[in-house]
C-alpha cells in the first residue's frame, strides 16, 4: 500500500505532466500491477495498492511515474490476512497452478504439433497474429469462442446430465431481461416481421413433478436475424423477456418465428469462416435459460424445423432433441409448438482434488 502526496511547485505548468501520469497509471492498472487507486478526499493525494514481487520492483514502478520527482510516498507492506473470506488456501493455489500448467501445456503442445504437421509458414504465423489483433479490436472474441469452441465445452460438461438437453449460451444473452406478466408475450415492435407463434409446455423435475414458478429467460433474433442490444434495427429489449410457469408447471408465451442468423461477414470471424469456405449461418432458434429453485439451470435453444442450416449450423449447436415443429393453431394465422423441459436436480459441488 502506498500513500502518495503530490507536491507540485505552485508556479508550475503541469498539464502535460499530468496527462502522461494518467496514461502511465492506466497502463499499470491494465497490466494488473496497480490494483487499487483511491483519491484522498480534499487533497492532491492518493492511496494505492500495488501487486509487486519485491521492494525493488515497487521502487522501479514508482520511479517510472512521470510525477515521481514531486511525489512524497509512504509505503506499507501488506500481507494476506488468514481471516479474509474467498481467499484460496495454499493447497487450492497449488491445485490451480497444476491445472493451469496442465491445460496451457496441453493446448500449446497441440498447436505446436499442428504447426509442424502442416508446415505453417512465417507468413501464415504473421497473418494469424494480425487476425488475433483484429478479433480483439472488433470485440469478436465472445462470438468466435461461442461459435467455434463452446459446443464442445457444453457437450462435455452437460451431455450426459439428467433431464432435457442443453446447448450453447452464445454471445447475445443479456441479464435482467424484463420480467413479463401473463398473458406472456415477448416485447416486439408494432410492425414486427415474422410468423406469430405461441410456445407452450411444462417444466418438471426428473421424476415428472411440475415445477411451479420456474423461470424461462427467453431471447431470440428478429425475422431478419438481428438481436436487440447488439445490432442496429430492433429497439432495446426487443424479443427478450422472462416468463414464469403456473402452479401446474405449465408455461405459455407468444412471439414470432426468428430468422436464421449469419455471423457478421465483414468481421474477422466471418473472414476466417469464408477463408475456410464454411457456411456462416445458424438455423432459426429461440434461446432459453430455464431455472427453478433446487435445480440445475438449463441453458438451451429450440430450433425451428423448417429453417435452413439445421444440418450445418456454424456453431455446431443443433441437437435432434431440440428441434420443434410449429403448426397452425387454427387461431387466425397463428402457429404454435410445445416443448417440455425437465430440469436435473442441483449437482452438489465436488471438492477439487
Ligand atoms: C448466435 O445467435 C448464437 O446463438 C450463437 C451461439 C453464436 C452466434 C450467434
Ligand atoms: Fe442465437
């Protein structure tokens, strides 16, 4: 912990110095070495916590600050307190670094093997590095991960769990969607495109007991494949909402059939997809997180059986059990389909090691 008092000569023009100080301080915060920074109210002073390996390292860091010549610093060494909550024990720390070592080594070894087996050239390596930068700049790491990696994590983690099948969460869930009231209808524009449909079903436990007051957090693209909150077009909160089951575990909500979705073609994930000549499309789907007290939340999607791309989903997330078949309900042009969700009992955390 460092208490810093800044004493600039009163006549000094220090705007440029202060700007450089701010940039350096933010750089150190981003790299994780400047953990806390608090202004001392009413004084040109701060209290800071640094994460450093040694007093020498701290001195080096402090003397790299542009304002260093004008800073009066009081340093107090802080040690971990044994009564602090949420701190890993020595044993947990050891297990975590063993795990990190195992995973990082294994993944890098496989990357290295692929490079050797495919005789990856320097030009290709440099192109990949630029692509990593582009993905970050476009904010597409969540998209890339959820499209090309998440399905394996999901199947591996939950593939043999009791109850209904789940599938990937994807990058377009927003927490705190509006809690709707009966008669349930996902918020939509007056001129919302897409076939009107009613979705009904039950939520039960694995013994078939109805789960009353279970929550269905639902989100979907509009008929043009656009998700509100992420793409221009739909207003905030469009086609997102939370629905509750009744006492008999039944639910019912109205919405429109979403369109298929394509990952952005002009972004780095789209360029990678095109470079490999893969289809960038996901079939029409409705996302849900079904949850109830005492049960494992179910993250899943329902796929519309008339959609294209059911068999070449770019995100590899379609499961046969999740395909639904909307049919006319006989009420005007309305379509409808039903799906029953079965939630697994809560899975007690297994202590690591
Ligand atoms: C989606 O709509 C989606 O659901 C996933 C998983 C990835 C990209 C877009
Ligand atoms: Fe989606």
